[in-house]
């Protein structure tokens, strides 16, 4: 698309893709229009991954980035058309619709490239980061819950025998130590780091305004 040729923004790093899109659009064929949309979707995914937008797949990433872009409806429409193109072999699309879709992708990608998490309100930023980290460590969290469940099941079974009851008491004592000494200590450290980070973020934002 012509906008990409004149653009001096971070979108320049995708210039090879934009050149392919321009070429396929100028073919004036249905297959060329489809290829243009497919190539633009590739740029969208590259940009989402570059900005570390959380999500297991592109659908989740699009959902999470909606609040950070200016025209989320255009992105949804563009992605819906991409789905039709890739899943419905007989689907046809006009030149006008294709150019509108590519333009919508372009504006969305430009918005994503200009996202700066430092400029987000502290609450929204924390929610965004926590959501991303939760998805990243979701499998580990599940495993942790399974281990905790098996641990308490073992404690229960051991308590049914004399020897097991002795071992159970030792495990319980150790568990209490972990909770009251180790866990609470890390919790206090975590709260302290969060407060320091919050104060630093507020100070940085005020400094930028001045």
C-alpha cells in the first residue's frame, strides 16, 4: 500500500511485506486480493508478538489489544475477512473491500507499533502485565495446584497410621515454617517492590509532563 512507502515510522521494518502487498493488490485478481490480506495478517502477528501482547493465539492477542488501538472494530472486520479467505476456498472479495481491509490493518499495526506501556495508567498497565504473565505461567500454576493437592492427600493418608502420623506431624511443622517464615517474607518483599514500582511510575509520569 502506498502509505507504507511514504512512512518513516517503525512500520518500515515490514517494508518487504508491504512491497508484496502492493504487488498482489496491483495484480487485480481475486487470488491477488486474498494474498494481500494474508500478508497483512502476517505483519499484524509480527507486530503483536514484538510488543508482547498476551494471548495463546492471534484471536486472544486481538482481544487483549482492543483497548489500546483507535479502531478495534476495523481490526475485527479485517480478521473476520481473513478467516473467510483461509477457510472458504470459494470466497471472493472485491478490490475496494480488499484495500479497505488492508488500510484497516495498516492503521491498527501503526497503533500497535506506537504502544508504550509506560504511558498507560498504572492500574491498566498492571492488569495488562498480570494477564500476560498469568497466561505465560498458566501450565506451571496448574501443576503447582496438583502438587499441593497430592501433598495434602499424602498427609491425610499418613495420618491414618502411627508411623505415618509421626511423619505427618513433621511435614505439618515444616509446612507451617514455610508458610509463616518463607511465604510471608516473600509476600512482604513483593508488596514492597510493588509500592516502590508504583511510586517510581507516578514520579516518571509527572516528570514527563513537566
